[in-house]
C-alpha cells in the first residue's frame, strides 16, 4: 500500500515539494494530498507589486501551475481547505472546507509544513477598515486591485519602507497615485545600513515619493461609511489616504506548529535540520516562509521570507521525502529590490548584525559606474563593503544604484559562501568589456579599498 | 640618489605601474621614465570599437590620463619614443625618437616591460593596402575613422569573428555599413564551444550581418589607385569592400624581450612569477598583453589580452617595484562581449581545452530568462555549464543571451576561483526579485542540471 504525504500550504515550498516527490515516486508508491486555504496555488507572491502596478498581467501570469495541472500529475490539491489542527501523535491533520465544507481528519505517513508567513498588522484603531490592504497572497493582491478599481482617488499611503513597502510605492506611483511612505525607521530599507538607506531615501524623494522617516503610526481614520480615509501619526500629523497599504514585514505563520509543540526559534520560525526535517521529528519537514534558515555569515538562524529560498526548500524536501538526499546549507543574506529605476542589493551582514555577534570589522564605500565611464548609459552605483578585522574575510556588501547595479551583489554572495577574503577578491577574474563594466569592476574597486583598510587596521 | 624605474609602453599596464609606484615612492626616492611609441598613452583600447561606431566620443573620452597629467605627477612620460634594444647586462634601454629624434641609451635600476600585443596580419597579397585596418591602438582607431570619413561606400568586410571582429561588426553596422564577417572557423567566437558559437552566428544573421564560416581569406584585391576594394577567399568568391577591418586576434609584442633572451611561453608571451617579475630576473617586471598568465582552471599559462588583466598587472607591478607586496594569482578565463544587443560570456574551460589537459567532464545546457518570465523585458538566455566527472567541480560556463545575460558569468568566475562543485552551486544565495531574475536564477538552473549529470555519470 502507498504511503501518504500530506502537504500543508499550496504555494512555492508546498507545491515544489509535492512536485519533486511526485517526480521521484509513482502514485502507487506515494499518495500526495495538499491543502491550500486560498483561491490560488503555486504562484509568485513576489510578483504581486508588479501586478498591482500594472507592469505584469495577473493573476494568471503569476501562477506557475494551476490546481488542475497539479491534479493531472497525481497531486491531490484541495483548494480552499484549511488545516485547523495537527495531531502528531496519531499522524493526522484536521481540515475544514472554507466554502461550506465540513471538518474531517486526514492521516499522513509524512508531513510537509509550508504555511508561509503572515503580514504584520499591529492592533491599531481602524487597521482592519476597508481600504487598508496587506499584500502577501494573490487573494490580497486581488482585493487590493478591486479596491483600486472601485476607488476614485489619488492619494496612497504605504506604511513601512522595507522591500514590500518600496515595491508597493513604485506600483502605486506607476498607477498615478501620489504616494506617501511612512516608516518608523531613521531611513527606509532597514535591510541596509543607515548610510546606504539614506541613498534610497534621497532617490525616493527624487521620484516624487514622499517619505516620512521616524513616523509612529497611531491608527487609520475612517470616514462616515467606515472606510479608511487617513493615516494618523504621533508627531507627524495625519496623511489623507484613498488607499492604505501595509508593508510592515511578515512573521512566520506557525500557529498550527506551535499548538502541536514543534520547536520554534527566536524569530518565531520553525527550526529544521539541514535536510529541512523539523528538529526532533522523523516524519515532518518544513520550509519556506514559516521556517528559520541558518545564516552562514551570522552563524545563527534567522527568518528570511524570500521566494528563492522557499523554492529551494521545496525541492529539497521533495527529494528527502521521496528517499533521495538533498540539504539546504544555509543562506548568506542576499536580497535585491527595486523602486522605480533604483536598484537596491545587499548580502552578508549589516554593521549592526556584525556587532551583535561580536565581529570586529572595517567598512569602505566607493562610487563607480555600471559600465565604462565613457560608455552610454553608464549609471552611478555606490558599493559598501565590510570585512572582518585581522582575517580580512568578506562580511557583507551593499549596493545602491541604477540599472546594472543590483545583480552585482551575486559576486559577493558567492565570495561569502566560499569565505574569501577581500584581498583574495581583488584578483577575481570578473567579466570586463566597456558595455558591461569599468575596467575595474565596482566590486573589485571596493575589494581593493577594503583590503587596504584591513591592512591599515592591522598596523 | 634616487633609483630609476624605466617603463616600456605607456598604456594600461605601463602607466598603472608607474602611477602606483609614484603613489608609494616620492620623486626623491624613485625617478620614473616611461617610453611610448604612439601618440596616446593611458587609454582604453577596449573602447575603440565603440568610438569607431560613434557610440562614444573619442579619442579624449578613452584617455584615462593625459601625458601632461602624468608629468604633473612626476612621471617622465616620453611620447613617440620607441625602445629599440634592451641591454639587460648593463641595465639600459636604447630609444629612438619617432618624430626625428636621435637614438640614445637610458639606464635603469628597475625595468617594466609593457609592450602589449600586435594584431595578427597574415602575409597575404594586398593586406597592407590603404583601406585595410587593424584596431589595436588609438592610432589605429584614428586611422580607421579617417578612412571612414574619407570613403564613400557602404560595404565593409571584417576578417575574423572573435571579440574584436564581432565588436567591429557592430560598430560598422551602427555606422550604416553592410557588414560581412569572414571567419575561417566553423562558428564565430572560437572562444565559445561550437554549439554556443552557433547562437552567435544565428543572432548576427538576424542583425543583418552576413557571416561566412569556414572562409579561407586569400588576399585583398586593390583597385587602380592601389586601394583595397575586395577581399578574396579560396572557396567563397570575393567580397566587395569599401573598407576592410582585421580582427584576427593578437600576439604578444615581445620582439625586444626575445632579442634580450628573456623567457617566453608556448603562446609567445613573457613568463613571469606571481609577483609579475620576469622569470630569472631580479629587476625586470612584465605585465599586460605581452605576458602569459596562469589559467587556474587549465593549470597552464595562456596568452589572454584583456584590459582588466593589464590594469591589475600594472597595479601589482607598481607595488612590487616600490617595495610593497602584491601578487597576481592567475585567471579563470572570463570574457564578456557584445554584438548589437547580443551578450556573449564565458569563463573557465571550453570542451576542447578540458580535453587538452586530460579532464573528463559532463556538460549541460539550459534555456532561461533574465527576469521572471512574467516580468516585462524578460529576455532569453542560454547557459552551458561544464563540471568535472566524479568530483563535480565546476569547469566552465558559457552564456549567450540578451540584456542581463553577460555579467551573470561573474557568479561562475567566483565559483571557479573558489573551486566550488556544481552541487555546492545549487545552494548559492543569489539575488532574486522578479525584475532581476527568475526565482531560480539561470545559473542555479544550470547548476542543478549539471549536478544531476555528475551523479548520473557516476552511477
């Protein structure tokens, strides 16, 4: 008789795991049942801001594989079905159909938890009013688009200036809105050091996006019909809003796992081993936005909600569930983002993170261009590089620039993985031709300066 | 009394070396004399095709630092002065002024040979006729532009389809010429495997560039005035030409060094140690296009004429000459190029190179896109990856695609330097967001497939 694999969550990790397991095991060997509480499965959540902005069509374009396509491949994907309880002792999950279905139990031999993350929504007055939107799922995206189409208005307020916040700011600018971004931090993009975040702030101002720093949001004011009409703050007054978008970041969605007593880390994510098996469990795997990942530079687990990790996790879990072998060694903290034509990238540690684990370091910052200076469309970029004191090991890189800036961070991501020193990086054989790079690639310029700083700090 | 450094050649390596030495040593400690036989110094030879094509202004824009600027920094740069003899025993060089100057000897304590490379110009009938141009120096570029301006005509023939050939083909297309490229190889870009070169061939045809493969050029036919008017071939007839550009590659310019008995490698370049000191010499350094570099993947020295290496060499030589310490560990064979909107990149070994040193390998080829498939301007790219059999160590990557393809090769360049396996590469934490990459970066897709091929070859 076939074993049964149950997958909770039908997005990147869950359906990648199911698909990979199906590639390796026939239906007669492994039955696969997946539960998804939303209306969509296997989609690119990262594409939602571009769908909202009208840059891409949706939602179909964002869907990698429809529920029907999964079912044709013998994956029993049950949409609009919420898992309400995990019974680890008896190896079963309780489910509830959200469209009037009844509750029932489904047994499993192997379980994959891929419940993702939920957007932070602080308990402020008016935060749940119509016109206030999160952007985590395709359902969220559809709701936001419905509101945009039903609303006559020109003013949008985005709360939070992290990745989602700046991407949504761009989306709303693209749709012709006057956009105000309220952020409690001193600079937008707390995933950058403040000096690099300042560049993002300046660029956003240049794009006509009003960015209010240090803003303490106190609530959402509603009009007579109960609809959101302004965002109120402690010291900065109130900001009229025809639509409010929350971009405050996300937390791992681990309600079920917590109730079942599964181990959670400091950031609230499930803890797994390198094979993505939940620690202490034989038959339970977890991955994607609901787990913590090992940050190889920090030496600790962190919660990093990124589609690229979620997809890798799914592949790895699917292989292991099916009796093959794969591991996820960890991340180095790479992220790229874009607001209008500004590209923002980081990998490795920020200064605060390095301090938090006792690392001493030097930093350098250089300005360069994306192409040879004389070549058309050579665009400026700033590169900040951090190296460990004494050893000179690369600790992190941040890049803010225009076209051609963002993906340069990949060079540093590989160097971090390989634990290269900045001195070693000065000799990297990076591609050069005038349309692609100055003769000294910006990463090499930064590495030379960082290597000199390491030497200077040693003497 | 100050020591004297003599530098032969005033381009990237020579003037970088001089400048770096000057940074570290005051004029009272080190006198620096540099000889350049051309009209220009410290320029970007890589920019010449874009100057010829009118994409960049020149020649001033291509000059990093003028002779006057060097002299202001106490570097005695003597233009239009050719070194005609090296006397290693007595530590002196004989020079001749090319604008009517006399010959004289200049003694040195330390010598830098940075004589660069010369374009291949096979001894065929008519090859030296007016209207036939090489493109190696700014002087060459100026001569070519003068011809273009003086010539009424629409037909250009480029001989050779390597980097210079395809870049010059683009330049002449940009200037409105009908361009024919004649190449003796089965595919353009012999720096790629034939299957990847075929993509370049197809793309060049699509751009209206006639590309004749397997063409054996027999000479240049001249008209009544002695000017080039057609290129003749063995089996493919003759090709009318108002202008002929030679892009047949270059050889190290080592005439002086050879006469002085300095050690040359199989590819005709000077051989140095890791500090760029000429082997067996105490006081002579060499770098740039006149030396061979250690290919870390091939395990042998090769001749690779690239401005990025030349600049690194200059820096390193300048440091060592001045008593500081720096080394050039070698290259991994990275090169990027562009013809119209086609980006062409490679790093590591080609199949033939791997075979030549006894490596057994697997290769995989994948098609992907530069951005998420649903994002606007997601452009196709093909990635070929080679890994060693058994160990799975990355051996090489070739990429042909459109915007966003070329610089992705840098990820592989770092992985080669760090000797990563393709299995290790599958977990690389590369930057992901829809405007930058599919959720699986093309390099990761290739690595996954290569890792599977390594496993399959092992079983």
